[in-house]
C-alpha cells in the first residue's frame, strides 16, 4: 500500500508536468520503478516475510554452487528460506541485477525433492539468470506499459470529453481520474494477458532447455514437475495454455525432457555405429 501510494503520487506529478506526453514519461517512470523493485526486493522486502539462512554444507550446496559458478553466476553461497510457513509448494530463484546474484531455494524443495530434482530445478533458475531473462522482460514489460498508457491517454480523453462533467472530472491530471485510469489500464492488461503469458512462457522454455543441458537430469526435472501438478493443471488444451498459462504445462515440459533424454541416449550410440568398421 505504501509503495502504491508513492507510485500514484509520482505518476500524477509526471502527468501534471509533462502534459500530453505523460504516457511516455509515465511509462518510463513505471519501468524504472519496476527495475528498482526487482533489485531491492530480494534484499530488503522478501526478508520481511521469511527467514533466510545459508544451506548447510553437503552435496546440494556443493553441486548447485558448481553449476552456478560454471555458468558465470557471481555467488559464493546459497540460501534456504522458510516458505513452509506459508505454503507446501517447492520453489527457488536466482536473482540479481548489475553483477549481483543470490541463489535461494525454499525449505519445501530441500525436504521434498531428491538431489537430482534439486539439481534440475536450480539449473533451470540459473538459466534465467545466465540468459538475462529479467532484464529482457523488464524491457518488454516497460514497452507494454508505455503502450498501455498511450492507449489509456487516448481512451480516457474521449471518456472524459463525454462523461467528465457528470463525473466531475475534466482533466487527466486531476487525481480524481485515478479510478478511471485503473479501470482502463487494467482492462488493457487483461486483454494483452495472452501476450504477457507468452513472453514469460517462452523464457521458461528457454530456461528448461538450459537446465537440461546444465544439470543433465531429465528424470529429476520430470519428477520435480510432477510436484507442480498439486496446484497447476498438468495437461491443458493448447488454446487454454496460450491464453491462461504463464508457464508451459507439466505435460509439455516432461515431454520435452524425455525427448532430450532420448536424443542424448541416441547420440553416443549413433556416434559409435558411425565409427564402427564395416564388415
């Protein structure tokens, strides 16, 4: 609530000062604040809700750090947080911007998953960091916000011209226009949600393949994905997946893991057959 109040105050200050081009400067403001939030949230906000502590020395710590450092993640420790206070879901992340990184996994993952599963999950998360998915998505979302503000500016201008007198709101820069801005911008975000889901889903597919190539644990990945079925539909229809899923379905991801495994198993055999002398 505090952060939202600050955002609204800054947005309307920009709106009053920049006039007709408020949608551009407002979009840049929101994009900048999103970047700041991504940078500071793991350090200052998330620890308000969970306790973070270093993972004890052992195979998990050794193998996850080895994968991370081999792929350029500048981290020398991994941390466990007590998500079991709020949920039974398994989760992990590798977050950070501008040369910083923190590797975190929740206690549910440590308790419920085998070492191959943990390796597969963490390799996927390392993939997000190594492939620069966060900066890329911040740029993409920033562009969508700017377009959304431009659409809002156009539509609100017409609505206020027609209904502004009855609503006692005649200027976009009047903070009384905030409810209308929320309705219009939220409607825009709802309509483009398939596009947003596709952006995120594409990054997840890329991270899946990165994780398979890094951890080389297709069975571990598949077993970890089965745990997600507890709260995410395993096999939606293709249209349903495009419209409503910001992650590939468990069936899709397990199928691609098994295809990866099949190709890896066939590769050495095919190479050996090619090298064998003819009789």
